[in-house]
C-alpha cells in the first residue's frame, strides 16, 4: 500500500468509481439490479467534488499502485 491521504477535489472521480463499484458489489441481491445499474460515477464524482470543496465531507483515501482503492468519509 502506498498510504493514506486526505481526499482532494481532483480525487473525486476515483472516489466515485470505488463508491459505485463497492455499492454494486455489496448490495447485489439486496437492492434491485435496476437501481444498482443506474448508479452513476459521473454524478457521484460531482457530489464528491462539491462535498470536498464545500467542506461538508472529508474523505480519506488509500492508494496502492492505483489512483484510489478505498475511501472513508
């Protein structure tokens, strides 16, 4: 693992990709396939970017040879 850092606005897309992928994996069979398929990394990235810039969320990110593989808010 490369380490942990505070998520910055430019990390928003990577956080969103992990967020959507983790929801699709974790909630398969719990939430409808249609709902999970409709999750949008583009919309989620905008939400994360706005939240980080606006200070409503702080995100800690973990890196391991790829941009982001985990986040915690």
